[in-house]
C-alpha cells in the first residue's frame, strides 16, 4: 500500500512539482519518490531530477558569540562557521552542538536550517552571571554558565551547553517557530516543549550512534553537579523520575493523562506536561526499534512541518501524527500501529481512521497542506 | 517590608522561590533591598508584563511586596523586565539560590 492509494493521477503531482511553491515542490518530490507510482511510471524520473536540481544547494552557516557575562545580545563573535575550536568549552560545545543539530535536520530530514531556507544559526554563550538557563529568543539560542558564580559546594548546575540535547532542544524551538508555530501555553505549549525534547534526544542519539534501545532518553544528562541527586532534567522513558533532591525537589512530570498538571505557572506547565507527549514518542520509538531518528523521528518531523498547528492539542497531535505514520510507512504498518500504541500508553486514544478518505486527500492536495501556501 | 518572590519556567522548568522579611536582614542588606524596591518604582509597575514576542524557555517572575499597609503584585516575563526592576530581581534570585544577597 502506498500513501496516495485512492487518487493522485501523476499529472496532478507534476503540476504541483512544476508550479508550486518551494515547499510544495519539495512535498511533490517527496511523494513522487516515496510512492509506488514512482516505481511504476518511469517518465516521472526526469521530472524528479529536474525538481531536485532546482532546490538550492545547502550551506551551513553558524556563528557563535560570547556575551561576556552580560545580557546584551548577541555579544562578541567567538567562532564562525569554518573557524577551528577556540578552546573555550562553552563556545565549542554550542558551535559543535548546533552543527550536529543542523546535520540531523539536513541529512536525515532534508531540512535546510532552522527556517528551511538556510538561515544562519546564531548562538550566544556566557550569558549573564549565575544564569541557570538556556533559551531561544525568537532569533537565536542563548546559554548561561549555570552556578559558576557560587562556591563549588553550593553549585547545582553546570554550564548549559554541556549536554548536546539541550542545544538540539533550543534549536528545535526555532524550527517549531517557523513551522507549526505552537503557542507557548497549555497543551500546545507542552507539545512545543515536547518536540524540542524529542529532537534534542535524537541529536544526541545520532551523535552517539545509539539505537532507541541503547539510549538513556534523559534530557540534560550531565547538567547537574555532583551536589544534586538526579540523572538529568527530564526522562522520556520514565517522566517524573529524572531527579529527586532535597534542594531541587522531585521531577514533577506526568507520564499519563490521568496525572496531567493544571497550573498557571510555567506558561500553563509547558515543561511539566510535556512528559506526556515525550513518553508517547519514547513508547512508539521503542516499539519501532532501530535508530529512533530514522522512523519515529521522521514521522514526528513531518507532522511538525506539515500538520501540527498553533493551537493543536494532545489528542489532535496524536491523530495527526498517526496519519503521517500511515502516509510515510503504509496504512496499518508496524510504524503506524506503534504510534497508536505510543499514545494509548499515555492515555490518549487515536480516533482518526487508519486511512483517509479520497475527498479529504484531494482537498489537501489542491488547497496545499498547512504552511505550504504562505512560503516563498 | 515583606517580599515574596517566585521564578518559574526556563529550560529546566524548576521553580525557585523565597520569602523575605526585610526587617530580619542586616542593615546593609535591608538598605540594598529597600533601595532596589524604590528604584524600581515597584508600587507603580503594571501588574502584568508579559512578552508577546516569539521565544521559548524564558523565565517568568512573580513578586509580591507588602510595605506599610500597601500591597502590590507584579508578574513579569524575563524578556520584558524593565531596566529599573532588574537589580531587584537579581538580588532576589541570588537570595533564593543561596540565602544571601551577595
């Protein structure tokens, strides 16, 4: 079975491939190469090559700044794309981590940087003093040095570049901003956080060459000093168990809808309830097996790019991701079933049909998928 | 003067909070906090200052100050902290982290 089983005369795809926006052309290219139709109809091959040639060559451009313990951004240029390591661990970790994240998006998912159009990747390190945080400010990534302003016995946090998944997490906030643009509040905000944790974890697993089964699925491992009783900030495998410490308290993340936390703090608990979609991803990826960035990651990425919208809720995301899994890997495939069981494992039942109806599919193709119409 | 301070959000999503009865502090620390509250013009600040711009993993601060029968409460996003309020937030963050102002 293939994704566009019921309709899709090849001339429609060709039309999109010729006249669509860059996004639509990339989509058509993907569809042409992914479906059995392509294998059956050789005349499309030339078309595919022409489209591929029209997609501009990708070039990575990173620039890493030193905020020199101030809060003015971006700061002094510390390392540009092709510069050798500086010897400052914060600069080099931010730069190399941004490179590894760019590579996951480019080499595995075919995405050209944060915005999909080769945007320069900017990071600033040594932000402020005693700054226990990393963030995305809408344009760039920013990293604090943790508790390095305190005596060693009082320190809880190392510098925030120390874990490569934090870098993948922050850069993914940029990707989300340019795609689904999930609002930063309640369930859409927790999904926003979860996509950042998912791709942060995948950047790390790919960098280490770890399969789903070999990975620790901990976000921010290595960030705590020895003064803290914890393995990291969040656990995708077992949300709520990442730390349990007399000073920091206990990891508040739920792993199931029945423990969903209703709060107005933290933008409606975006870093708390992200445990639920995080665990759904973990369960699905573990069932699919192999390298999580290859299949589960691709499904989640395509959903983030093409389906999830600003106010998507957990149950809506479950349905959208389930449909993407069917389109990419076949209706009723192991991958699609794994997605269903992943969400069921956190108390969310997928209600979408295994396979969409023809009219629904036709409408999507002609109206352009979400996001396709407002690019270029 | 009594101050309640809470920080939420951030990448780690871990809350940080403290309450300070300023009269219990050393004269030097009392002076530091009182002058920071005054420079911030705290009792005239809007109750809510939330950034509408894009971004993620920023801190959110919630401050309540009671002084001589006045009580005022301010919620402010890290991206939109007025410069006049920044020193007070820095002092209170340090106090919450270490139990000291410096």
